[in-house]
């Protein structure tokens, strides 16, 4: 998952401020990491946490591989400006995932 995540973050950064998304990665190791896992109720890694206007948007969720149907749906929901769609948590990523990566504009 790391190489694809890093590519998404790099592509987002290369858009030079015109991107709808900013990707950040944090370690769960050590005291600061334990504080993060406690604060955001993270029980597995990797976990994705979305923010809108500085506030957590929706619930933290995991993705075992990229591309991820759940991550794509969550990013589209975030981008739409609508309220969090709880049904996103029910989306399951299959072993043969035919999801196209979310376009970063």
C-alpha cells in the first residue's frame, strides 16, 4: 500500500495548491503515535482519516490495498461538499478491485 499511497501524495503535491486533497502520513510508534491512535480511535494500520475545514470528516477507516473502493468513495464524498455518507463504511474492497484512482484536480 505504501508505494501507491506515496504516489497519490506526490501527485496531489505536484498540483501546486490546486488539488482538492492533501495527504499526510503519521507513525503510530512511540508516545506521539500512541496519542494519535487514542485520539482518533485507530485500531489498525493503515487507517485513513479525512478532514474538512480542519475538522474530522466521517470515521477513520482502513484500506488493505490501493486502489480502494472505500477510499475513492470517501474522497468523492469529501470533495462533494455534502455531509458524511455513513454507507461508505459498508463498502468492501474485493481482491480484484477495478476501481480507478480518484482524479486529483
